């Protein structure tokens, strides 16, 4: 689908057999039977959801504080946020807790989830992973032209699964694009979106979900999936997505959390989505500006395709043919 670009990886040398998926399952030939494809994808999913002992050491050493976090920890962080964001909070006569919109116990639960899931290559539940595989197979089976992309990949688990899906169903004419700052979430301007700025401050407890490009590449390589069809777009979305050398897309997965990240991704990528392709929005249910960006974009472009709920947080829709 895409010509090889300088952003795409060369296939790495063979890795030790102890870390490889068996050759019969990791080859680049189509897996002829659903049973074999299912077994292969099950092994890949076990890998991306595996414990920390199975992951590269560099990919698990990014969190600023060891969990678990308590409600008292979050009250203290909110008090610090009151001081840091006083110039924007005082005119509103509100506290950081008011603007965050979630009580400290729930903030602690969210941070503990992020901390716990830091021992994996993905934070996605089985339901979310099922959604990626199902929609990817749909566009492959229906021959919807285009590549796959995730914007906001963290440790790369979902994009590893996307690449494995291409193997499983013999889709040799597509690339997987891996777009992330690899510097954590961008810092929102409190004058523009105070809630997101406060959440960014709170997520400093987990290093703003910073990941490492070399560790993500290694995570692909460990299962034989780092090749020329895996294309990295490191940098802030506003810098990378508008000029990314992507012709057509069949599957877009947005996981950028904030309003601006979501808006830029939609503006840059949706026009390249083939009719019949899908957009998944991981963060639609978060207390950030993601949903607002999606709703504004859909309204501006008169997109009437229904939003389908995947879980309490994620949604998707299909571009009309």
C-alpha cells in the first residue's frame, strides 16, 4: 500500500530462540486457517499483556513513584496543583479538585491502574484488543485499502498486535504506523484548557506515561515483527502527522488523551481514511477534551456515522462508503 519510507524499519537480525514466537507462527506467509491465526494472535496478546519479567527492562523503568497511590496522596497532589495553577483557579473561585472533576479516591484508582499496567506493553483490556482485531480483520476481509495507525502508542502493544494481524490474515500490502512523542503527554496550556493542565500535573506521578522509542522497537523485535512495514513517527503530532508520508488508511486508533492531540490527529488523518475504514477513539470517555475534539470534528464535517461504544471509555465509527 505504501512505498517504503525512511521512517520504516529494516528487519532486525534473528533474536535468541527463547524470545521468539515459533517460526511456524511468526512467518510472513498467510496463516491459512482461522485456528492457526487465532493461536498466533493469542500468543501475541499474551506477550503484550505479560508480566514485567517478560518485558525489556528499559520499557518498565519510567514511572516517577511506586504505587499504590492513596486518596491522601492525591489530596496532596491536588493541594500542590492549587498552588501551581492559582493564577487560573483564583478568578474562577475553584480548586484543582473542582476542575479535575473526580474525587481523590477515583484519581488514585486511575493512577494505580496506570501504575499496575506499566508492567505490560499495553493498558488495553481484552475488550479493547478484541475491537482492534475485529475491525482490522473486517477491513482486510472487505479489502478496504489503506494502512493502520495508532496515535499515542505508549509501549507499542496495540501496534504490535496490528502488525501481527497483518501476518495472521495475509495482508502483505499494508503498513503499521507508530505515532508517539516518546516524551510523554504534551503539557496543555492552562489558559486554554485548565482541566487538562491539572490532569497532566497529576499524571506526573506516573511520568506522564512517557515511553522510550528504543524500547518500543525492541518490543516489536522480540516477536519478529520489526520490519519495513512498521513505520515510526516520533514527535509531537502537530509536527509529524500533517506531513506523514501516508497515502491511505483503513484503520485509525486515536489514543492521545487531550483535546489538541485528538483534534490534530483527526484533521491530519481522517481525510486519508478510505470509505469503509474505521476510527477508534480510546479516550472518548475520559474527563479531558478528547470527546469535545471528536464531537466538534464530526459536527464540522457532518459525519453522521453512529458512534459505537466499545467500553466505558472507547468508541469507534465507520467512514461511510
